[in-house]
C-alpha cells in the first residue's frame, strides 16, 4: 500500500514540473536504466542482433539506448495524464486514417485495435475521445500491485473500459457487438492461446486472441501506432487487416495472426528506436 502512495506522490510531482522537463527526466531515467539494468540491456541487444543481423554492435547499442529512453518518456507521460487533460490536449494529436475507423464502425460490429509497445502506446487511449466512440482495452495484470493499481486507475481516467486478460470471450464479444472498440497489445511473447508466426525472420509465439475474436464476431482489425513529433503526437491508423474466412477456422486464425505480426514488424522496422526491445520476444 505504501508503494502505491509513493507512486501517487511521484505522479503529482511530475504534474508540477514543466512538460519538457518531465519528458527530459523520463529520457534520462531510460538512459540510466540502459546503463544499470544489465538483464534487460542484454535482452534488448540479443533481440536487436536477431532482428538486424547486418547492424554493427554500435548501431545495436544506439537503438537499444534510444528504446530505453522512449520507454522512460512513455512512463513519465503516462504519469502526467491528468495534467495532459487540463490543457487543450486535442490540438496535440493528429490522426491519419480516421476515415478507416468511421467506415469500420458503420458496419456495426465493432473494431479490434491492434497495438504494440511502440511510441507512447498508452496515449492511444485518447482515440475514443478524439473520434467519438466507446473504447476498452484488454490488459495483463502487472506483478507489482502498486504499479498495477496505478496503471488501471490512469487508464480509467483516460476513459477506457478495462477487460482483464483472461476475461471471457463472450464479454468482449458482447462489447464489440454493441459497436465498441477494443485495444489489444499484440507484440509480446504469448504463452496461452498462441500461434507461431514469423517475426523478423524467426518463429515467435503470438497471441491469437484478436484473430479469434474477429473471426467469431466479425469485428474489424485496425492497427494503430503513435509517433511522437516534438511535443505533438501523430496517430496512424493502418489499413484493415483482412480475415480469410474462406479457410477452416484454425487456419484462418493462424493466417490472420501472421498478418498482424507482419504489420507490427513493418512499423518496428521503420522506427526500431520506438519499440520496446527489452522483453524476450523469441523465447
């Protein structure tokens, strides 16, 4: 309980300092983590060496360090969500591909937003407010109860309906059937309900949940990525990922999951510094 209130105090302190100072502090914290967190630094280097075998050790270190800095800035920005909403925050977000969201909602079967730990992925929670729809997210419980509580509280402050990982498919399908939008992070190693897909040329376990839900309920699959641009943000809604319904269900799920992985890989290849390389993706 004490750790929760310490986090609340840290968050309030970050509300007080100017935003640019707070973001700089986040970047420094990420750089410090790269220096001192040997385990995650080693994981990031190993992942990058697998993904980009042609890059030099110096290039790999630069991307890994920038990835840690991005994670630090993301954490600070997430802490500052209440301060964000006190300003004219809508003016700081530009959305490309918004017409894809509107077109998908016109079908009345909801949208599954495909997300990755890329850029400030948490700020994608503003999409429902920006585009005017009811939005939720499926999230994994964080082992540290204090951090888990703060993350859930902040996501609810941003207006999200929360579904714990492992929530019954019927509940999520019901939400989608009422034309809601549900976000799912799809870029981490999945242990349950997973299929093997190629990712940067190597087999990796990926969650099959988006494909299963889309196949069962007919929801659209739309990838969404957030790119920081100074003190502004560009939200990019990609082309809809098609579900091959003509295939047997198991094969349709596998093929759809492969397509999802290919879209995420393309984004990461374009800006590897914005992806979270410090988790074991390939096992």
